[in-house]
């Protein structure tokens, strides 16, 4: 399954959850907006942090959404690779394996097919 497919599938399922539990979903949406808005740290920095946590937690859905957001925010592959280095330092081998998922997602959302063209 592609990372684009993951975001579409999860979004569709979350619509159902939003209909059935609107207060929960509204609350989470407000929390997300408040946590990611520009402050001392800008939104891109906060998304990079979220991506590192997604890798450490081994959440492909989170990896997909945060990588997609980072591509929209103009993050470079080099920035993402540095964040992945921190995630690997904190999470060890499993985080290294999930770092490969981020590279796949970055390439997909950037419409790039080869790692070398992104550096």
C-alpha cells in the first residue's frame, strides 16, 4: 500500500469516527492545531519532532501524515534525514527500519522516485 493510500484510507475511517464521536475528534483536532501552530518553534520544526516520534512509535499512519505535511511545508530530505538520525539514536534498530518507511513516504509525496535526486 502506498503512503498516499494510507492517508486516504485512514482519513475515510476517521470521518466515520468523527460522525460517531464528534466531541472526541473535535478535541483532538483542537489539540493538534494548538500543538502545531507557530510559536517559539515554527510549524515545520514541530512536524519534524512529530515525525521522529512517529518513527520511534513505529506508526506508519503517523509517518504518512507527518511526512506529507513536511513535504507541503517545504522540508528537504536532508532535514528529514537529520531528524531520522535523532529518532534512530533514541529508538535503536527498530527506528532505523522505520526510517526507511519515511524515505519511501517522502519520495512518494515529493513525486520523486530515486533517493539520489532528493539530496
